[in-house]
C-alpha cells in the first residue's frame, strides 16, 4: 500500500532497489490509465501518422514508450507492422492483453528507451504523450532517448513525437491548466513549481491505481522550447525538422505552435 503523504525523490523498494517516480507511477496503473482524458485521442492521432507515412503499410514502425499499446494496436489493426517498447511491465501486460483480445500479434518489449536494442531497423518511430521523453532526471538522459531512436531508424526514417512546450509555462500557470482539464476521479496535479533556470516543472501527482491504492508522487518533467528540440535533433543528423502545436486527437500541420499549446508536435527525418 502506498502512503498518502507525498513520496519524495528516489524511493527504496523491495530488495533495496531504487525506482524513479515514473517507474512507480505506472506500477499497477494500466486499466485506469486507459480511461484518462489524455489517452482519448488515439484514432485521430493514428489518422495523422498514417497520412505522414503516406499510408505505406510496408513500413516498419517502432512505438517508443508505447504504454498500454493504444497507438501500436490501432496502427497494427490498420495493417502496419509495429513493435512497442516500454519500461513498465504493468502497461506492457495490458498492451499484450488488448492486442490478444483484438486478434493481433504485436511484439511488445520491456526495455529502457535510453537503451533501445535495435539499429537501422525501422522506417518510422513514434513517441507520443510523453513516451519516456521528457520524463528523465537529466537533460543528458533525455538526449539518450533521442539518440537511441535515431540509431533505431533506417536512412531517411521518419520520427514523429510530442513533448512539453516550454513556451506555454512562460505565459500560463501549469497548475491552472491541469485544473482546467481535471476530471473527477482521475489523475490530479498540484503544487506545481516551474523553474525558469532549468525549464523543469516539479509537481505532486496523485492517482488511484488499479488496485485501489492512492499514490502521491513528487514528479519532475522537462519542458523544451522549439529551438532546443531543433538543435538536439540536428546534432543527431535529423533533417527537415518541423514543429507544430499538438492538439489531443487532432494533430495537424495547419496548427502553428504558439504559447497556447501545452504540447508540441515534432516531425523529423534522419
């Protein structure tokens, strides 16, 4: 049972193993995760991905931070070959269960996105809804995710991902934004503190997991401005880097990124 008081920093778990907040968050949190408001845009998001890939079903796709497999399963049901990777055993078990129920054979692999076991194998990579990046403890660790994705792609491979828009907290309160989209009984965020020196937001995230336990975790997420993302991708030999506003379930090249967008949509080619 998780205590109701906030869990601060790194937590000692059974066997003296230490786990980060993003590991603790997704333990026994898969069925309820699928009901969260931010997971309800799958169909529209996959429509956009298909369009960007030219509806070419011969392409091999890796879904980084696939979670419960919502994008991988939907794209597979449309005829694409997709592999999903994630750090959370709980979420992957849910993904496998959903794929089996849909009659789909999808390879879901538990691994850290900073150590992807593929080189030059995929035509496209997707990493949506903060699929690992930018949850890591340091900028260097976040960069390792981008580096590993780049290495997994074939020449001319496409990379489509979303990440937190650093322009948003310069003009808005993150806590007020979360309050505005809060749904009763769902994940809540409070005590948000945005650091202008690091562009990191620390907050207390509270959820009830699938077992009915309350979790209260001190979380830390990195927001990026467009110029940072462009520079990081260029340093990894990505080209044709394009950045747009990311609207839930309605990604579009017509949405110019603004200070009103909580997330940005990034499209690049290696």
